[in-house]
C-alpha cells in the first residue's frame, strides 16, 4: 500500500508539473506576442537606450538617448480600446560643436500618441490602430528641444501568425501655427517604422526594423536600421523582456550620426 501511494503521488506530481509547464508556455507565448504589439491591451514600461556616433561637423560627436516609454491601455467599450504611448527622451550629447558649446544632458521633447484600436483583428488577421500624435516641447535646454508644439495623425497595422510579426507604425507631425522660436525650423516630419520579427519556442525574438524620419523642411532622410534579439524572461514571477542589438545608419541628415551604433532595452510587462 505504501509503495502504491508513493507511485500515485509521483504520478500526480508529474501530471501537475506538466500541466503547470504547459500553462506557463501558453502564458509566455501570449506575452511574447503582446510585447511585440504596439497596441496590445497590456500595461508595459519599455526603457530603451540608444547610442550613436560620428556626429557634428567634425564627425567626432556622440549622442545617446534613453527613451522611457510607458504604455497604458484603456477599455472604451466592448469593441474598442484606447492605447496611450508616451516617449520621454533623456539625452546626453558631446562633441557636436567646437568648444563643447553643444555638450548637453537633459530631457528632450515628449511624443504622446493615442491609438483607437479594435479589440478584435480583422478577418484576415490584421491588428489596427489610429489616432492623434502630439509633440510637447518639454526639453530642458533649447539645444534639446524643438521649442514648439506639433500635432498630426498616427497609425499602426500588424499581423501575427506562426511566430512571425510584421507591420508598420507611422506618424506625421506638423508644427502648430506660430509655435516655432525665431531660430528654430518648423516641425514638419514623417516617421515610418516598418518591423519584421520571428519568435521561436524559447520565446527569443529576432527582429529587424527601421525608424526612418523624413524632414520636409530640409528634405533629408534619417534612416537607422536596427537588428535586435529579444528574450522573454520571468524574474520572481514578474515577466519582462531584454533586448540588444546593433544599428546602422543607412542615411542621415546633415551632421547626423553615421556608421554603427547600438541599442539595449528592457521592457517591464504587467498583464491585465
């Protein structure tokens, strides 16, 4: 009887462990998908560090930006969500101008986007979102800010299937009438972020994207190509992703970054 009880306990423990493992795998697979979805109905806090080089007239300048990007979802009704995405840049730049006159550290301008997004994908599986984007002149120094308000539309469309995620996020910002300072160029720019990635069974995601900006005033492109590896982890039961990878500037504005840079990021996930 004692032997039977021991065997029964072992079998029950094995079944329970297997079920827990399957539940964790299903949960993690869904988290990995949501982490790649800009309009997922999940609270998250991405913190992203970008480093670039060879800037300024001498080509000896460097520039780093730490983007703090809280994502807040709101339920509007049975069919629609409102997703708030904020980008607060913390900037550090050196060597961009002779004599160190442009050496600055501080906060840049906030970009605030709101996406109205259907809760269900389309019949063909596309996840959509659209709404307004707002540039808020929060820069702590005139060299770190456009010193003007800007407004425009933003859209996102993506599809996820069989581990693949592909899509695009875009916006356009126009400086509001009368807002630019006398020595500032009026904001008139288009941002395009096509993205493509694959997530394997270990919840590792290999991705490529560009974050291209076209300045309609100067008629210049800035095109960094980002290659990233992202891993979903759970630490003390709390899910997060860590990301790292190089970036290469395929095109750049005058005195902008050139050559190679890199990105590292951590995203804290808070499933609802």
